[in-house]
């Protein structure tokens, strides 16, 4: 499921979208899943640290801005096609 675009100043964004947006952005850069959960009152626990919503939104934007563009060209390929491509060394 695609996460809607998250404008920075929209306080009505549900926490689940913020968590999912962070998870996707973090995984693209670090190639592993983060531990992120909403703990209430605009606060999140991210990889063992307590982070405010504003800070987390800024981090999502930062991660998205540094994500390599070319790396996702084949993102729609099936799992089998990606495996074959990897085995061929492409």
C-alpha cells in the first residue's frame, strides 16, 4: 500500500502514515527495517530513541532527498526477475 505524500505542516496525518513513511524512507537508504512505533501525544520511538513528530517528519524528508534515484528503476520487477538479474551480475 502506498503511503500518501506527507506535507510537513499537516497535523492531521495519522501516525500510521508517518511510521510507514519513515519505514520506507529508512529502508531505502539503510537496506534494513527500522523499529518505529507511535507512543502517543505526537511522540514516536525510533530505533530506541524518543522522537517528536516534527523531528521525525524532517528526517523522512531528509532521507527521501538523499535516496539514490537510479536504484529504484527496476523496483517493479518481480522477485524472480530481480534474482535472475542479480545472479547474472547486472
